[in-house]
C-alpha cells in the first residue's frame, strides 16, 4: 500500500477499498500505453467512473506530468476551474498541504452581466475574468463542463500569451466538446491532459487532480 498520509483516504477501511479497486482495475486492464507517471492518473479516472474506455481516451502532452507535478510541488499555484463542482470536489486538506487555492468565477454577477451584454457564455467570461485577475499564468486549469471555457483558454494562450502550467481539458458534451479538446491537443508550448471525444466531466478533472496531488506527495516523501 502507498504510505502517503495527506492524499490518502481518512480511514484504513476507506483506503483498503480504494486500493482493492485499483488492484481490480490493474488486473482487468490487459494492456495500456501510458508511462508509469501517467497511469495512476488514468487509473483514478477509471476508478471515478467505472469506465475502462478512458484507457485510450486519455491523452497527454509529453511534458504534462512533469509540468503538473512541478506546479504542485512549487506551491502557491492557483487551480482555476470552469465550474464550482470541481472546486467543491477537491480536498481542501490536500490543496492546503501544497499551498494551492481553487477558484471559479462562473456564477459571479459581473461574469453573468458581461455574458449577457456580449452574447457569449458565462464560461467564456469566467476565463476572461481569471485572466484579468492574473490567475491563469502558472495555474493548473481544469475544464470539465464547458467546452466554450476550454476554447477561450486556448484562444488566450494563442492570442494573448497566457501561460498556464497545465491545462486539464475534459469537458463533456455533444456540442463542441470533442472539438475544444482537439484544439487544446494541437498546442505544443503549454502542457495539457485531455479525454478525446465526447466523454469527460468535472468528476474526471477532480480525479486527475487528486492523482496529481498523490503523485506529488510521493515525490515529496522520496526526496525528503
């Protein structure tokens, strides 16, 4: 069993169930092409959804895991989400351990007002607000619900020079979701993790982030 403390389940019984689940996934996955660092993240996504198709649907920029771990271990990085569900789903204890803070702006009154005025989505305006506040540079960005938020993040990277540390782009849906993730996957200068196609969701972003935090704690222990 993993000897992490902060990123583990709070009880021995809970940890045992989680690790039994991981063992079942490892046993039932006959083959995967992920690296030793990438697989725990994919496995946790499968664990969160019981959907083995993410073995293959998850794709990584070559520098994604290194950049994500570096951002976590550096401390102080904002985690910028498209929806409140991601912020609520993240463990505050785990975030605090690494000095991370989670932010979302989609329900802010000024975001709603701008979206109505400019005939755009709240998701687009929330990413623009994050940029105005200086929260995107060096951030871990997690998009699980709104394809338009991801499209806007890609635009900000391409046209305005925004440089997140890592973009986890996993919006779910039938309108623009696959296309938005395709746009992100075309980027070479900003690391990303995506789920190709229509499948995605905030639950997957949360799982990916928790996997990243767990790997970061392991790295801390190894270098202590």
